[in-house]
C-alpha cells in the first residue's frame, strides 16, 4: 500500500489539508490514508487498510475515530503522530484518548495550551474537553488578628471565643455559642501565627494552602463531589471554581464525572496536582467543537 500520492490528486488533497508535501507528491499518514480509503477517494479496501494501519500505528483505532469525527465536523487536520492540529474557526491541538485511559500530569504539563482532549467512549462517541493550565488568583488575604483558643476533638477543632472574628474572615463555622474549624484551616492558621497548635494533616493540605496563599477563599466542595469550592473575592458572590486533587495518573472516567458536575452548577473545574513541590492547575470544561 503506497501512501504517496502524486500529480493532480496530490494537489487536490493537499489543498484540503491532507498529507505532507514532497515535491509534486504528498505523503499521507495512516489515519489520512484510512479516511480517504473509507470515503472511496483512494482505491484501496478499507478493511485491509485498517488491518495494516493497526499494526503500524499505536492506538490507531482511537486516532482514526477522532480524526474521522473532526473531519465530519468540517475541521482541516494535520496529523502530528499522537495528536492532531485542527483548524476551523480557530486552530487547536486535539489529543485523542480512550475513556479507559489516564490523564498523565507529567506528560500533559509539557504541552502547549490550551488544547482539547478528545475522548472516545464505550459507544464509540467522541466527547471533547477544553483544557488549559491556569494560575488562579483572588483578592482575599485576611486572617484573624487575635489568637484563637481551640481544642481538637476528633477531626474538628472547637472554638468558644472570638467566634464572630473567624467566621467573618471565612474560616470555620459559627454555631452561636461555639464554633468549629477543619484541621486544614487550623494548620493554615497555625502557620500564619494565629493559633499555637499545628496539627498533622496529609493529602489535600498543600492544595488548600496554595489556594489560600493566592488570595482565594477555600471551602468544602464535598456536596459537589470535589475537594474544594473556591471564591475569588467574597463569599457573597457565587464560588467560581471547583478544585479537585488528582493523582499523577488520573482516570479519564473520574475527570469526566467532575467536569459534568462543574458544568451542571456553572462552575469552572480545576484539577490540582503537587508536581515536585509546585502546585499545577488544569482548567477542564466540556465543549462542542
């Protein structure tokens, strides 16, 4: 099977975004070759092409399904091996994945952004997510001025004085004659000299601390199925972000669920990960390309 096309057909296909020019000829990728064979533009048996391409190209099935879907949507595409550069009303990189794949932070942190994850699901349909690396920032840097006296009982810290102070400053919950804070809040306040005891907290604390240090108000995101809901300026406004801590290799299925929830409540999903001591954030949203 020759993937080199010459003469007038080469000119016609190249003008439509197929192949790489080599003099009067063009060289087609396996994905392009299969697509043109399926459409009957090239006189090759489509099944034979798919068999050959699947042996030559890793993840050919996923690449081809995404390529075909985007072409049918009117995109002009350039095959870059494991992704496509697509042009329609805008130019964007499309990264095909299966819904059984993983979002690899160490791999994607090196990409150029924004980009579009193109996910092929169980039914063979393609869902698209716009992904960008972002630096979330807020304007809220207030912390209590007076030291808080508290006692830790289980997983909460109980406070019986200065209740109005810490509640007004977006920490903890005031129950009238007493209040309570999470251990995340207590640890952050301890590091800022507001409380004396510094509890041991693992897991999401680094994310909480980084968000607070960026001037953001951080509250629980549990009812949304995420770690945090985050406000930029004030709790009188709607929270802007849902922030979810992810592992270095996060299941696409889990990301899809988080995106769906964020989209349903009109918030921006941020995936957060501590990569070698630096917190990185990926905004992810559903789009129709």
